[in-house]
């Protein structure tokens, strides 16, 4: 009898008997687990797994890439952008002349074998300035849009997720900024900060923030009602973790697509500001400033403004084609 009693006590203390394992299985605990807190932790870790697995991010990216590569216009856009990026990176190797070197006696010379795109008002090689100008335009476009996306995405995510008076305050401020034409507001900002490339970059980023904030807010409002977010709330995942780990990665796609199209707008705005003398300062090779410097020779030496204008047009066209292709490739209605 003492042996039987000892065996019974041992089973009760360890909680590893058949009855304990069956009870643990009924309560969602793994067999042999006696600590309910540990079981709750395991449940919390595994609760979101079905929802995350159903999303299959890598599969969605592969499908999007496949649709993008089937879009001929998007491929053309990537090719155009790739050429300009290559020219910007290899500018010292591709440019036949110093972009700031002047040949006053040969100024306004039309295109020739020595100077494929001719010379400008002060005898500088236009082809070399176009190549080096790609660096400036691409940097302004990419950096200004990146800054605007970071700030706009944070503001939009907070407004959409928190809601209430926070949402009202943030979005009313965005509405006030959107009430002004973007280029005019950028001109005002640069006038306050002073002409220059960096001030122009800050101005373009500033006027672009409301666009990305509104897009991010709308995306967050849609994503936060999805099942995986509701499941995260149900198992007690912290609010900050839900926002940064669950909502933002799934809501950022529309913002990135808009950013691709926004690069084209930023390049146009930069060209406009430089054309007005508020951006790049001479002798910096920038396409907008090249147009401004040659506007007095439109009829006597049209090549001075023709080639910078073509460079701006092709660059903007490339980003627009790529942005349209990305929008179609990432359209959730095509994932069915």
C-alpha cells in the first residue's frame, strides 16, 4: 500500500500522468506542460502563424515581379531609368569634357563630331553637362521622395491607427498644405531658406509629405481591420508592435508605388525651381538651370534647350512607366 501511495503522490506532484496530459490537451497546453503561463506564451506565439502563412510574402513578391516583367511599358521605363543611373554613376568615364570648362570663342556651336550636343552660352559641352546633370536630378528626386515618404508614412500611420483627435489634427494640417499648389509652396519655402540645392531638396520633400501621409492613412485604415491584426489584438500583442510589425509592412506598398511616381514629380519641380534660379547655382550642371541659362537662345541656338528638355522628359517618362507598372503588378485585385 505504501508503494501505491508513493506512486500516486509522485504522479500528482509531477503532473505528467495520462490524466494531466489529457487535461492539458483539452486546454490547449502541450503534453507535459504544467505551467499555464508558459502555455499562454506558446499560444500567443502561434496564434498569428496561420494568418502570416496565408499571406506568403515571398510568393506575393514573386507574382508581382512576374507581372511587372510581363509589362512591356514597365520594362521600357526600367531601361530608361537604368540608362540614366548608369550615366550618373559612370559620369567621369562617359563625359568627354569637363562639364564646367568653357570655350568662349566656340559658344553656341551646334552639334558636331567633337561636341555631340553642341556647346552652350559660354562654350561648355552640353553632352557632358547632361551626363553630370543626371547625378543631380536623380539625387534630388530620390532623396526628396525618401524624406517625404519617411515623414509622411509615420504621420499617416499614426493618424490612421490612433484615430480621434490625433487623426483630425494631423490630417487638417495636411489639408492646409494641400490647399497650396505644390510648386508655389516650394518656391515660398526656398525663398525663405535661400536658393541652393539642399534648400530646394528640403522644399520639395516638405510639399510632398501630405500626399504620402494621406495614402498611408487610407492604407492603415484598411489593414487594421484585417484578421491578422484582430488576432494580434486578441492575444494581447502590444499596440506599438502591432503598428510597426503587423500594420506598416502590409500598408506601405501603396506609398512605395506613389513614391515611384513622385520621383518624376520631384524631378520636374527641381527643374522648375532651378529654371527660376532658386535651385542649383552656376556652374553646377543641372537640367533645369541649363534650360534657364539657354532660354534666351531658343530661336538662335535651339540645341541649348532641346537636349536638357529631352533629358527631363525621358527621365520623367521612365519613372512614370515604372510607377504604372508597379501599381498594376501590386494591385490586390490581380492576386485572385
